């Protein structure tokens, strides 16, 4: 079993995320993470999906996604040839005396405190999943009250595989 990160460029139509997640549901495939957002061109949305499976399942997922009408392009985001990141927000129980050690760890990981109350702190951190997991591991002595993760998002490196589309949705060369 291995993880595969797929970056999809899809038409920004109502129900497109439902169609894609439905494909996974109907075939019994698991989605480890799913993130989406409109691109610089509002006609299109970039969706990043992380799925786990054996080679045959991952190949089948890619083929089934390619058959969907709204899918314009699919890229595998491989280590070394892509940049991937995830965002986490962590709410930690923190009294006055506990804040400085938490701040020290947060600074090491280039995180940011985005909220403080009398008894808690919310920290924002972005990076590779391994970095985020290491940060959470160092907070294991503190009570994590809530945790939210966005899931991976990413882009391939360089311009060689960038897909540009004209007003009619046809591919154009760079």
C-alpha cells in the first residue's frame, strides 16, 4: 500500500466535488485527504486528492477520474518534482506558565499564534505532513483541545507540465 497525491484541474461547475467524491464512494476507495479551491481562472478549480492503495487501485482511481466530464487535467504529485503543503490549526489548553514553552516550540517550527485566551492558544502551522506530525509530537505533554487539518494541497515544480486553456477551454502552448 502506498499513498498517491493527485492534482486535478476541473471545470468549476456545481456538483463537481460531489461527482469526484462519489466516484471514490461508489467503488469503495478511501480518500485520505481532499482539498479544493478556485484557480486564478475562475472557470476552473484545483483539487488535490491523497489516496492510499496498491498499484492496481491507484491506477484505477486515476483512470476513473480521467473519464469524468469535468476533469480537464490530472497530475501525479511525486516527491522531488512537486511542492505539497498542509495547514493545521491546533487549540491547546495553556495557562500563563505554560505559554512560553509552547511559544518556543511554535517558533522553531515557524508557526504563528493566531488566538490567545486565559486558558488556551490557537496555533497555525503550514508545511509538509512530516513537519506537522513532528510539531504535534512535541506538544504531546499538553492537552490538545481541538485540531483541524486542511489536507494536502500542491503543485508540480517548473513549467513543463503547466496546462493553459484559452477562452474556449482548449489547451494552448506556453
